[in-house]
């Protein structure tokens, strides 16, 4: 495996980790106004992700930094082409982060309710836009010979892109409901179970439509080998099995299986891209690949040494935080405001 392929794989792993971990954060934020019927109940829901949400976002920052250093042309074309969408997403994430920190600074019900809805919107927008972005990456974009994006925000809002956005929105919402099954107790846990059931049914239907649409709108399934298609089957079966685990009250397995669906979907899209990183629907010769979009071999070599040295410590620290804050959060406990 050459360094170009290695760094493409590492960036994929970072995005997969981000969607798996931040996915349940988004889901809890989306469900916040609906499952929390009082101020204290909403505080319980926020406390389930309180120790983790900011750490989970580090995966995105690391993925963006790795993309900038390893594939600067990919970074430049992607961030300039998706500029308005990314600004909208960034604003949503800022509002969401401020909501987590500011919500309990005032005891006014109006103040707290406003920030609860801000957290909801700040979770929903990126959950939707990430799917739109990924779907458009694999479908193809108007990129010219100079690696410039020749579309607009509305170019991204095509039926296939919006269906991809709806899939990630529902998958992340389901992920959040299943996470709450693991982290809450009593009546709120039952509400989370009910939400997981109906969101899971919608997610399954949309996932099937998205897979079918992908067959006709992209070249994913025309790739040599069985891996992309096999991952779609694995993800679909895992999503179907979530309902069975819910019926048996196996919340942990349900959460893991939905995570498998998210991982399989993201991996399928990136495998469908490889060795491209962005596809031009104007001319296949203008595709950005892991070779024409990459940094110099020396840069990739130095980055590899740094990554091997430091990444294990980062992973160990994040695993430790999840272990420390592994207990359920309930109404009877003292809640930190």
C-alpha cells in the first residue's frame, strides 16, 4: 500500500469515527425537545452527551486537518465548492455548542426553551447536510480542468443528495435514541425506545430507497470486487436487526448494529470514490484522485511518522472518558448545571 492510499484510508477512518460518535450526539439533540417534557428531563438528556460531544467533534477537526495536509487540492476544491453549505453547517455547530454551555446560565423557562430549540436546530442541520455532501461526492460534481467547482449551493440540493441527507438524519436520530436507551432509566428510557421504533422504521425504508437510487445514479456497484455491494448488504441487515434487538431489550446490541449501518454506509461511499476523491460529472479526466490531489511523498512520510506516534494516545484518552462516564443518568441523581 502506497502512502497516498494509506492516507486516504486514514481519512476515511476519521470520518467513520466522527459519524459513529457524533451521530448519537446529533440524535440526542434532535430528540431533545420531544423526549424531554420538563426542564429537568431535558437536562438529563443533555447530561448523557455532556462529557462527550466536544471530544467527538475532534474527529472532524482531525479529518479536516489530515485532508488539508495530505490532499490539499481535495481540501481546496471541496471547501470552496461546498462553501455556503459548510458555513451553514459551521454556524449550526456553533449555535449548538453555545446552547450546551449557555442553556443553564439563566433560570428563565423562556431562555432555556429557546436554547433547547437552538440545540435541536444545531443538531438537525449538520445531520442533514452531511448526507447531502456525501451523496454528492459519490454522484459527481461540476468540476473543471483547473479543479474548480462550477456549481452552487442549489446544485447540491438535488433529489439524490437530499435523499442521502434524509438517510443520515434518520440514522443519526436513531443512533441518539439507542444511545439514550443505554444512558437513561425509567419513563425517559421507554420514550427513547418508542422513538427508536418509529425512527428505525423510517430509517430502514429510506435506506432501501437510497441504496436503490445509488445503483442507478452512481458507479458504486460497478466497482470491481464484491466489497461495496457486500457492505451495503451488511449495513441493511444490521439495520433490520436493530428492531429485533429492541424487542428483546438488547439496547447495547441495537446501538452497535445501528453503528454498523452508519459505518457500512460511509465506507461504501468512500470505496465507491476510490481512487478518486472527487468525481467530475463534466469530464472523467478531470476527476480529483489520491495522486493528483495529494501532497509530496516527503510530506506524507513525515505525517505518517507523527500519526503513528500520537494517535494511539488520543484514542486511549477518548476511550478512558467513555469508561469514566459510562453510568446511566437519572432524575434522582444530582444534575450538574
